[in-house]
């Protein structure tokens, strides 16, 4: 049976569809409702859903209620993914920074480490978190200290651009 195409599993088709939507960017706005519904559907696909929503950007505002719900989830991964996505889709969301600052104060070391990385990815939105991240430089955990340092550098770079001595 030569000439017959090899069957492609459904997961591969879904990943290609998400990638195509991300490539389309804001033109994929009609798919936002579908993407928002997929946010909780499958952990394996969450990164792809997130990437598509981020690529659509502020045109993906229809997903804000789902992202806000996930942002307050008991599942730490959903909180971080929702926060990272919300920072791109709705950087002016009033809950964004205060909720992440609460994460930074958790007893769980992994939560503090991850929160620093998430805040660093917020860019200028996280400028108000500089004092808390500076305080995290004194955390008992080296991973938290290192991630706080990375976050501070990322926020500084996103706010002020690269240092002049690099040119």
C-alpha cells in the first residue's frame, strides 16, 4: 500500500493547530473563546494554548475571565501560567501584581522560586515589585535569591532597555 499517507495522531494535529493560531497572532482573535476553553482541558497542551493567547495579545481579552479564574486556582501551575498569560493579554489587570506578591511570600520554596521567574517575565508591569524582589535577594534559599536577581535584571532591561555600554 504505497502512496497512502501515514495517519497522524490527534495530539499532533492539535499541537499544529495551536502553533498555527500562534503564528497568525491577532488575526486568530476568533479562536480566543476556543483557546480559553482549552486552558483547563489538558495539561500537556497548556503551553501551546498559552502561546497562542499570548501571540493574539490584547485582542485575546475575551479570555480574561478564564485566566482570572485560573489565576486564583489552588493549582500552582495554573496560577503561574494564567499570570504569565494575563500579563500579556491584560497587563493592566488589577489582581496581577498583588496576587503574585502574595505568591512571593509563601512558605513553599518552589512557589517563591517560580514567582520570581514569573515576575521577571512580566516586564514593565512588574516594576512595582522591585522592592519585594530586592527583599527576596536575602531569602534563605539560593534558588529564590538567584531567581530574584534574574527577575530584577529582566524588569530593569524591559523598563530601561539594554545598558549603553553594550553598544
